[in-house]
C-alpha cells in the first residue's frame, strides 16, 4: 500500500484467469460520482493503450458515519516513472519510448478537452520490463472549455506551467504539455528539472533556464498580475545546461514544448512526428534488453497518430445524468437544447396587465441605461486581462 495514496495491490480471481490488480479507494465529498469515476468509465468503450483502464468500480459504506467509499479496480503496473528515475538515469532509447507514449496519451486527452492537471512521474505508470506507459490518477482532471474559469492552484509545483504560477484562471490542456515537458527533462537530468522551494522560486528557476517572458508572452498567458524583475531581464542559460550530456534532439524537442505562450507549445501529431523519435520508429529499432520497439509502439499506433488532424473537435459536456450512471461514455455528447423565446402577445393582455408590463419595461430600460453609463468605455475580457497587468499588485521576481 502507498501511504500517500490509498492504493492497494491484490489478485483478481475471476472472471478469467487470476491476474494482479490495483485498487484505488476514494471518499467523495458529496453523493455525486467524481470526475475520475465518470472519465474512467467513459473511456471503456474506446480504450487507449497509454491511459490507465478501469476494470471495475464498486462502493461501500464504512465507519460509524457510514461514509461512502468508492473503489476503482485497475490492471496492476509494477512501476511508476518516479520509481524508475530513482533507480538511476534512463537509457536514451527508453526516454524516447516513454516520451512518445506520454504525449500520445495526452493527444487522446486533448481531443476531448480533458486536462489532467497533475502530470508528474508518480502519476505515470510503467511496466518497465515491457516498456509500456500509462497515464494514471485522474483525481484532479477536468473538462475545460474555452470560456471556462478554473482554479490556478493545480498541478504539483515542480511541474506547474508558468501561467498557473502567475495565477491564470483561464487555461486548457496546454498546461499538461508543460508538465509533461518537465517530466521528460527529469528523465534526461535524473532529478527534478525546476525544483522550486515555492511559487516565486519556481518562476525564478524557469526564467534562469529559458529566459524571462516578454510583455506579449505574459499577455498571451492571460495572467492577472504583472511581473517586476529585480535587476535586469534574464536571458536564460538554456535547457542543455540543466541536462548535460542529454540527446541533442530531445533537448531541441523540449525547447519547442517548454515555451511561455500556451498555444505555441508543440503537441499532438506534430510532436509525435518530431525527428527526435526517428531512431526509435525506424524498422528493427531495439531497447537495451533486445526488445523490438515495434512491439511497444506498433504500426497501428503510428497509423492512428498520422490520421489525427489535431483539431480537438470532440467535446465532453458533463450532465447530472452522467454523474449518476456508470454506462456514460466520452462518445456520448449530448446536444445543447435550443432555447425557444416566448413571443409576447400584448393583444391578449388586460389593460391592467399592460400597464404593469409597461412599468416593468420602463424600469428595466432605466437600469440598463444606468448600467451602460457605469460601464461606458469598458473593454472586452482580453483587454481587461492586458489592463490588469498594469493595475494589479505586481509579482516581484
């Protein structure tokens, strides 16, 4: 058992032949099933090899208070990326294999606008002997649409994107790309890429490596605070300084991922086609243990990746009904009901009712007029964000 997370190891006796399983226990705060339950159940109809798959789920009441405990049953993977890194630096071929699979899993999540929000080595599950990687622990995950506001205090600090460190509340799955980039850097370096003591120190380490952001960078990160640099603007020493001896192609790949502007972070099919992976995707490529890479990243995986246009066209809308049943699927996207505006039929109103309606209209118009005077000259949300960069209390780095 992991004492930090309520995860147990066991043996599933039936159905089928006995096999090792992992059981994760959660205690939801309310009666609704949490997002992790909904998501993991939802993908059961369309499995992805790089996303952990839930086999079963059950609940029971425990203790005097009869608190509901939900349990998820998964196939057991013996390792985490954290445990493998702790044993020593990884072979470059394995780093590339795991990097490809990690971003392939994120490609799947981004297609559904799902943000994991806690990508880190501990949540990347491995069968290291066979080279298989799966993204796990969706306890912090969320479906985020373009206009959705979300809490900035997400993601373990070492892997938190700069926009989150600066308090951005409007973000999407691109924060996972930054986190995954930090995970790749950790594989290359052998320890944490940006081990900040706190949020401010975390930012400082990022600035020292890739340079301080420009005003345009800050604006595009949609952060509510402006940054004041103590001293001169930092140029940055570069990622190669933090990862001496690392494969140059992987460093070049990281430089396309660890950038300030979320929309400029390399992702999806373009990332998976990067030349950094040429050496492992060529016919006959092998791991150090002699295993063919093609048994891990198959021709079918590559074909699926190449067919992906990277449009993020699939969107999940979580409804109350989905939170109450276990047969929900991500493929099930409900249509938005069309709102029918009721037409006013003044001819059917009595004279008294017409007077009341007229008075209400005049009152509404008066309020709207007052409101428009107060907000005259107001700016769109984007402009407000830019204005906030100079109005809010600044962050000193």
